[in-house]
C-alpha cells in the first residue's frame, strides 16, 4: 500500500502545492485508487510514477470545487489516452448530477463504463482483500471521511514443518495456509493454524478532510496505521477554523491521539503559511508534534509506504 500526495493546498493551488488529491497505489493488484480530485490532478499524476491506466476507483469527500474540479478532465483523459477498463466513483448525493451535467454541456462521451455510487455512512465497498467505509465529517456542506481497511490474513506458512510432517504438496497446502483443518489421505487431521505464524493484521488508512474536530473523524481513524487529516489553520487561527469548519494542526493531532492512530500525516494547508510569512508550515508541524509526536507534513509528490504490522514489530525488535 503506497500513498502518493498529489495536492496538499487548501482552496487554491500555489507554486509548490496543488489542491486536494491523494492516490493509493495497490501494486499487487495493479490498481490505483484516488481520494478527491482537485483541479490539475491529472497533470500531477502525469508528473508522478503513477499510471492512469491502473485507475479503478475514485472517492470524493464533498462537492467543494478544490476537491472535484479536476474530475471531469481526468475522466475525459482516461477515455482518450488512459486505457482504463472501468471506474467506480463514490461520493455525496449530487455527484452524479454534476458529472452528467458537465458531460452533457461539454459534449464529453466516455468510452469506458463509469458507475457513480451515492454514499451514506457505513461500508461502501468490499472485496476479498479490502473493506472501504465512510462516515460523516463536520463541514459547511455534506462531507464524508473514508477508511480503507485491509483484511487480516493468516501468518506465513511454515513449508519446512509441513515437509517434516510428510504432508504431500498440492491443494492441501493452500488450505493449510488459510488456517483450515484438513484430513489427509492417511487419516491424519492437520490443523493449519499450527503451521502458520501469527495472524498478520491488515493495514488501515483513514482520510479525513474537510472537517473541524469531530467524533466521526476519530471513529474512522481508530487504530489506523496512517491518518491523513486536514490541517488548514495554525492553532492561533482557531477562530477562523471554527468559522469555516476546518481543522487546526492541534485538532488534527487530537484526532490522531484520541483514535490511537499510529501515524498522522497532515495536509490541506492554507496558503497563508507560505515561507516568509509570520507563521510558516514548519511552525504548524511543531504545534501538532507537541500533541502527537508521530506527525508528518505532506508535500506534493510525497510518497509514504504503509508497512505491514509484522514488519513494524520486527523493526522495533531489531532496534
């Protein structure tokens, strides 16, 4: 699971930061999932190592322009040069109307299937490997946060132990790898869990923007390996945050702390904190780390690999 930040500015793009979009790359499935699609997102994808042809799902948090103005351009490009097979789009009520109207008035025809899903809190997508759920955030309009949860899987199969027990290879190995109990041809009953290491806990990613501090964000971020949370304002500008229903750095950090998240990556920064101003982004990072030390600050084209829990534990042991 590889996260690429394609846009980290709030409201408007700057010279160094585009507006909101985050890509989740799933290399083993050759799939790319996109969260929000601000203006210019397709250009950001082209400047990255991501492949538009692998785009299969887009998740939109809300209908503000800095989160959706890049959607039609990206979808049109996918049809003309992207070679995508199908795209499922998830978002608030009104998203399908927006896409249909933009398509009609621009005379855009999609050469591939598009399915728009109007979401409500709960599970919105599930397959053999992942569950995606959404929940209400607290913003000026209807807004949702997302949680991507990888399903737990059996620990590593001890093939040497299986050979020592003279278990014949073949389909039975697959059953044992899944932790199933198998009866062999010679009558022996083998419990697959005895041949597998500890269960590998699935990774979890939460994406929460735009919102002020709310219980919904905390719920989505519970035990998340990575919480991506907006931090539009510095703590001293909390009055503006409350007026506009955006988060401060301290609200983002408090969300991560309350949720028991493993890492916080802040994004969606106001351009008012550009270098040379009284407050800069480095000051915002210090504010968040004072509450939640495992905080990073996203920048455009930043890549974050989400390690498996087993790998994290091994790293801790070796240190």
